[in-house]
C-alpha cells in the first residue's frame, strides 16, 4: 500500500485530497498545523497518520502550543490514527533556542500520548539505538519506545 502525504493549510483541499487518496486505496498521512486544523483531521476516520508540527507556533503563558491536547489524543485513539514526530524538524534548525522550543513541545506531546496510550511513530531517524535513547529522554516508557523503534 502506497502513502499519500498531504501538506496543506486549507481544510477543504485537505478533505478532497483525503477522499482522492482513499479512492486510490492509499494510506493517508497528513502534516498537522493548528489545534483546530488537527481536530478536524482527527475526526476523519479515513486518516491513517498525523505528523505533528512543532515549529512556527505561538506559546501561551502557561501552556505550549504543540498542536495537540487531551481531547485530540482521545479522538486519535477512537479513530485509530497514529501520531508521529518528524526528527527533521530538529535537524533543520541550527538555532539552539528554536530547538529548545521544539523539544519542549515534543515533551508536552509525549506526556499526552503516554497518558492516552496513543499509537506513536518517530519519522526520519538514522540509528535505531539513538532513536530509542531520544524517546526515553523525552519520557516515553521503555515498552512504548521499543514498539516505536521496532515497527519501522
């Protein structure tokens, strides 16, 4: 089964592309945007994976805008949607402050994913041992980290 990766800001366009991919019997992978966009995408049962974006967001005073919350985690669990992080987000930036913000958002999302027991995947890593160590450092339990690294 081939993948159809959708990266658009427009919800109507995303819906059309999801329908088209399902007619062609492709796995639907969507790059996440804002919380509102992610919610509408997670309500669609035809989506297979949501890649969470952790950059270009505006944090609130007491909470990071990571594109995920406990309600979205429940929706993803109900609709059997895999939540994913892309390591290339960290590799792209040379700025330590930007990387620190991205890591903080990833850490917050790991806590939510762990609590809701969502399916999770790590994308674009080179070494399985380093990916496993990275996930443990972010706070993912050992058994979940093993599943994430071994299923790739």
